[in-house]
């Protein structure tokens, strides 16, 4: 969606509510077309997109041609992919939206980084139980880890207080 067709969520909601009222009142096609003709710019583009999706016979409306379809912000939000977020002991505590192009990762208590979707180990913290159980694995795996390609969705590392014991 380009900038000329971006509309605020509030403006979209108002137009969507208005279209809902028009459809519930069973306005004739020519009156709907006249109403759309009174709108200008972004509002007209969004109203046309909503009517094309929701009108029972959109071809009966004489809507102006719009270059690109304007998606519903609510539909776009609903289709965003999510991954489950787990506590350190494995209990589910909700879901987190993922960023396109980034692999969601979780950092366990020892600092080892795993893929949040598959559980595959991506980076092994030196001196961690995983490192001690698999000698040489960290030296082989860690150099290929690329932090810029990952999104941290859960971090269970111990917070260092700075207190000496």
C-alpha cells in the first residue's frame, strides 16, 4: 500500500461503520455510487475497497477505478504470524508477533540461543551445561550465528545484580 492510500485506523473504522449502515439500510446501487462520488482521495479509495469486499453485487455499483486494492488494517493485523512464548520451565505464557525476515529466538537461563519455532540450537553459551555436554559444538556452531537475522521473543538469562558473594 503506498502513502497516498494510507488511512488512519480511526478513519477506516468510521468509513467501515458507514458502509455497514448503508448496506443494512439496503441503499440502491445508484445512491451508493453517488455517496462514493462525494468522497475524495483516500476516503474514496478505502470506501471503494470496503464496498468491493462487502457488497453482495459490487459489479452493480459504478465505483471509480482504483489502481491498487486498499487492504483492511484489521485483516492485515489478524494475519501477522506469531510464536508461542514459554517460561524458563517450558510453560506457555502467550504469543508474540514475529517480524518478517527475522527468525524468532529464545535465550535460556544459561545464555544458549534457540529458535523459538523449532527449538534448534543456534548459539551455545561458553561454559553452559549444553557446552559441557557437547565439547567442541560451540566452536563449530557459534561462528555461523548471525544476530542481525534474529528477533528475541523470550530472554530467561539471570540478571546480574553486581553484588559480590
